[in-house]
C-alpha cells in the first residue's frame, strides 16, 4: 500500500494525458427506449439472409482461435465486388478503422488534415488522436467542396465525404478530380453511402495517385453490428494502411457473414438499395407538399432543416421516434437527420414531424 507521502507525489492522470486529447469529447449517441430508431443510417430492412445463416453456423474454433490476420477471404470477395485486385483492398473494424489507420500512416504529428464542414464528425477526432491539426473549410453554397480554400491550408491529408454525412449531398466529380490532381498529400474519399447514389471514385483510387476510397458494409449491407469496412487504393498505399492497422482487426464471425452476403445476397442488397432510393424521393416529396423543405440526398437518409433541432427531437421522442439532431450546421442552421427505411416507418415519422411542425406554428401564432 502507498504511504501518504508517496501518494501525494503521484502525477495526476490529467497531467499525464496528452494535451491534444483534452479537446476531444467522448463520442455520444442517443440512448433510452425508442420504438422507431431512425438516427443511425443503418439498414432498416435487416441483415442479408445469407449473413444470418452464416452466423448461425458458428464453430468452436471461430470463438476460441484468432481470426485470420489480414482477412484473405473477405479481401478477395470485396475485390470482386469493387472490381479491383485483392492487393488494393484493406479491411478494417468498420471504415472508421481504415480511416484512422490511413491518417496515422500518412501524416506526422503537427501536420494538417483538411476537411469540409459540415462532414463526418469523427474525422477531427481521428486527426487529433493522431497528433494532426484538423482544419475545417465550409462547403460552398451548392454544398460542394471549396477546392481553393482546402488546398490553401497546405494539408498533408484532405478528407472528402461523398455522399456527405450529414447533408446527404454528393460532391461534383470535377471538384474531386481537381483536388486529387493538385493535392500534395493523401486524398481520402469516404464513400460509406456509395451504393445509394453519386459517382463512384474507385477509378481515382486505381489511378496511381495517393487516393484512398473508404467504404463500409454497415449501410447497404446491413452489417453495422459486425463492424466491417474497407479501403481501396494502390497496392503500395494499401500496404502502408495495413501496417498502421495491424493484424486481427476483423473478427471471424464478421468475416464469414460478410463473405456470405457478398457471394450470395447481392440481389437482396440491390433490392433494398432500390427501396431506399424510392422511399427517399417519396419522403422528400411528401415533406415538400406539407411545406417542409429538405436537402437533396444521395445517401440513405434525408437532412431536414428545423427551427430548433433539440425541441423537434424531443417532441418526436415522445412519439417513440428517434432521429439525429444537428445543431447550428454551417450554412444550414439546426437540422434533423432521418434514416430511410420501409414506407410504414417513413409514414409514421412523416405524420409525427408534420404534427410537430403544426404545433410549433400554432404556438407561434398564439404568442403573437
């Protein structure tokens, strides 16, 4: 047991923690009961049947032994899906793992990572966690990336997200091509929502330039709980990402289920994607007919600007509906993000949102 004098001389955890980490807040998500959760952009139709069958066939060694170090089976299946060679694929525990590893592999502490704003909220966290300085540049009025402003930051890494989260918009291909052609460091193009719309940029990852396209099986493939993501780039680039990532990052059950979905249920996935596209357009149209504007979306969600996102979310939660609040987005203001699912879910959310909007309008008129 430490003596009182020894204990007084101990250094506090706060003093030992890295200074750059003090700016990082623990990632938080809404919690508590909800009968309809539309907050996280996952596949609301469920998981591919083949993936579920693969999980039911668990073996003892799947649990007691380490998985494969670098997922050769899954890498081959993803390479076939993406239309590239297997040495151009790096898997990870979600695309977050690949993003974090790439940032660590291609930038030294103190260098700049530039990203648009608003965009994926974890990127500044990954940058700071790896000792980089994140610089955010507002999207243009058309919600495209500002090429000149981003390049002027002198970044070691440029991060782009298309379709973008949380706006849902897809970047113009010409914009992305300009950034790739002129960037002096790594360009990451996050395409977690690629199946739902917008251009594919896999060809840029195959161009020989330092470009990494990241994707996930959490959205269209319905495997968010298994955490399977991947990156696409030149073999030389992928080798560096894998070194930073390390071995055994995709568990054996996740690999088996992901392979099953890729090999046996592509038609099922395509059908669900088509339903998302149809329901997304229908929801935006029905919102517009009721006087509620939404942003154009190429993703599996719709962003709806509102007067007060906290109050709107609170009212919806009283109806058992959870959406994601985004306060004070640059160029947008407060907004809520609604994941797209089967139409009965969308109708329920639509009715509740319209009722909420009408209640606010009535109260506002009463106040005057």
